[in-house]
C-alpha cells in the first residue's frame, strides 16, 4: 500500500507557491483541487491485481467506523481483505485496525488496535505487547529505509549521468476501468525512453485516489474494480474474552497465498495459548 499512496503523499507535501511545484505535480494538483476530499467512514475501494497468469487477486480497503482511540485521538476502523473473488467470498486474509486521524488524514502508522484473520483462522485481536512489537518493528524498518535512502550509493552502483529515472505527467482525461469511466491524470516513471511504471491518479476514487497502475516490464497491473461510500463492517470479531495473539506470534500476520490456495494452513499462522500442548 505504501507505493500506492506515493502521489497522495506528494500532493500533501508540495508547497503552495507555483514556482516550487515540480512540473510533474502541477497537473495532479490541478486535478485534485477540483473536488478531491478527505477519506471518511463508508469509503471503500477494491483493486484487481494481475501479473500475466491465469489467476487474478483482489484487495479491498474500507473505512467502517469511527471512535476515539485509547489515547483520546479521533480514529477510524479500517478493514482490509485479500482474495481471489471481487466480492471477497472466502477471503484469503483479513485485517481490521483502529488508526488515528490527524488533519482529516488517516495515519496508518498510528495503530492502537489490530485484528487478523485468515482462511483457516478465526479473527484474533493482537495483545498490547504483540501490537507494540509490530509497531516498533515497522518504525525500525522505516528508519532503516530512510538511512539507506540518505546514504550515497558506492561508485560501482551509481547510475551514469542521464540514466536516472524521471517522472512526468499527462493531461487530465477520461479513463476506462473495471469500475467504469473516471477522470484521471496519467503519471509515468521513465528511464530514458523506457516506461518503468505508469499510474493514473483520480480524485473520484476514494481513499487512495488511484485508478490504475501498470509495470510493463513484468506485465503487472493493478486496477480499480469497484468503489463506493457505503462500507459496513464485514469482519466477524471474536468475543471480548477470546484469547489474543501473543508476542511470540506477533510477526505471523498472514498465511501465504500459495499455502492458502493449496488448502493447507501456514505453518506460522497466529496461535493462541490454547494451541500449545
């Protein structure tokens, strides 16, 4: 998901002065200023992933409720599902998390409650220590990435002059998608004359504002399949006294798609104290 909100982050970080706006972002800013809105309860979107094989996968994200978190912040319940059916019949993975909102933006780095479910596991809530472990691990990984990004590459790995990727955007136009026709702006990441990635950003698509992505080199596409503003909670939550995911199983978030397709539960799927002999 981090790659798909790249342009949302870009738009939020660009200053108001036109002279300071990168040329590739100007068309995006103009497009989004015509009616884009902050995410709100009820928003949902489903994407279809395809990489040239026979099977496609679907990923759904929805905002299904709002409440105060334990720190007193405004927060929303976000549900995510992944599966091989657009309606998420028998989903391969489910997640429900309570995340804080700040300046009308959902902060996916501020999670205070987390539920995980798989094709062979009833949904379970993460214990406080397990959740703190996951959040801490994410923060450490983020710092490592920032450190790597700030470290100059050795001479042997540096790209020659003129061989660096560039970003360019096209004009706002109508785009046909699986969810219907939407207004979108094409954005391309280009290396010399080769398109590495192509994205279409649309103010009409809720949450991620992303209509379609293509990576031509590996024949990968991600395209909006459905979206709406009437999302309801779909995860069946465990009772309050149900065992929670413990610290030692905190890293086992999802069973792999391969194991789920073959009909065998993942070896490291979340367990409760009752699972131990």
